[in-house]
C-alpha cells in the first residue's frame, strides 16, 4: 500500500533519518513534511533538504506549520484534505505526530490560542490535525503514529521531580493554573508539563482507537498506535530549552557512553536514527500490521 505519509517536525533529530529511511526503502510513498521554520537559512531545515536531495526521484514537499497556532493547523489540514479530494495528492497512509515542545528553563507559556504551549504542541494541535484528516485516508486504511515517552509513566524517568497526573477538571490540562511558588522550579514543573502531555497522548490513542473501530464509514484497518522512541542520546531535545548541565551531559557524557549506559542503566537508550527506522516501519504498516495500541 502506497499513499501519502505526513510527518510533523520533519527536521527533528529523529525525523531526518526516518525520512531518509522512508525514501530509501519505500520510495513509492509521497512525503508531506512540516517544519516550524521552512526558511532556507534554518540549519535544521537545511539538513532536511539535503537529505531529500539524495532521493531525486522521491515525491516530497515541505510546509511551514506552527503547531502553537491552531488557525495555522486548521488551514494546513484543510489544504491537505482539498489536495487529496482533488487527486493532486495520494490518499493518506499515515500521519506521524512527531513534533514536541518543552521548556525546562523558563516558566509556563501560553499560545495565541490561550492554551499551555507544551500541551498544545504535543497533543491539542496533533489531535486537531488528525481529526480533520481521518476522512482522507485511502480505502486500505492506514495508521496514525503517536509518540509516547517513559515520562508518562510516574517514576520511570530520571528527569522526573513531580509525577504526571490527569486532573479531575480536564480543562486544567490545557489551561493550568500558575506553578506553585515559592520556590520556582522551572525544570521540575516544565518536565511535569511535558510528561502530562505525553500521558494525555497515550490516553487519547486508546480513545481514538475505540472510535475508529466503531466508525460506520472509515476503513476498519485505520488504526492508531503509540511508540516510545526511547531515550535518544543524540537528540537536540536534550540541548533545547534545557539547563546548561543537561546540555553538557548530553554531549560529553550520555552520547559517548551510550552503549554502556544502555547495557547497565537504560535499555531504551539509542540513537535517533535507530528510532527513526522503527517509526517508519510502523507508519508504513510493515511493522505490527493491523495492530493498534
């Protein structure tokens, strides 16, 4: 089954090798790739374009999409839906919800939509994108790939200071109150926001699958699956909006000692390229065909 695979945050540490794998092993797919900054001066998008250039026969497109702006998400989703309906884009085969956001050095941030930024980028925007596009998968169905994390499981992540939990008032997920103070703990509360968003993604995955299974018109082979890509030792995430000590450890301790750390401490430690292969195999249905969850 070929079709269109849509990948958010396509210039991320995981996505670039994933897209290289996709275009190498599955060249019949059309790749629709979104990035927050599509400008030619953006170094990460430059790397994405260089990767695509290695596959001159591939059908790809890069689109600017800021998930912190739901109006942009709606406009983009409607554009993709129109292109599929008009036949200028093959039906969707997968939507890979790869984008994330965290801030472990500053306080809580709100988007232009009035929602907590980490929660909107990781969950709300992806949910809005997926729901608008469900009717534009092909008759053979496809797969929505969501990203979980060990952070969503209380007590599993070494970065956790406050465990994630779902509040009784669900409105507080998107519009939480101010962080407890004093003292100010940007790292602990920032990571908790990230963990809560990832926990919500997992819960939404189950809810989405229940509704897909009962839907009267969508293909029964349209599924949602969540993957924990692992603790990626070479990910830029460890050096983005993180304290200097974590960035230092990422570059000079975690990366060089990855094999030892994986063997003795954390079996999920691996490279972004390794995780990217698994994501593409799930997106194409080559891995775990027909499964959901």
